[in-house]
């Protein structure tokens, strides 16, 4: 038996911002997909279906939802810091 879908409430103001975010401007594809996933969750479908609709895994949608509930849509759409050492500067950047 599948687990019941936990309701996801997206305030009207956030929904309007996310819809505008997905339709206007030149944005990173990852951020647009995250916004689309949040909008799909707000329609009442589950995490699996929302992920399938926008091309993300269920785990990614689950983490996205957690990040939204923790810090809002700005926090959910931003990239988390990557592990490992930072990229080394190139030889060209030293000359500038």
C-alpha cells in the first residue's frame, strides 16, 4: 500500500512569483525545473508524479520541498554548496 500524499501548501504570492520565474527572463534550467516541481506539488500530485512531470527524481523533489519549507522559494531554487575543493583559477585569470 502506498503512503498517502502529504498536502503541500503554496501561498498565492509564492505561486505567482514561481509562475513568473518560469515564464520570463533567461534563467538557469535547474532553477526553472525546481520552480516547476514546486508548482506541480501545489496542484496536489505526489512527489513521484511531480518529478516525472519536470524530469527530476522523487528524492530531488523531496529535498526541494524540504528546502522550500525550511527557507522559502529563494532558498529552494538556489544551488547548495558542492563538496570538495573549489575550482582552481586558470592561467588567464592571473594575467588580468
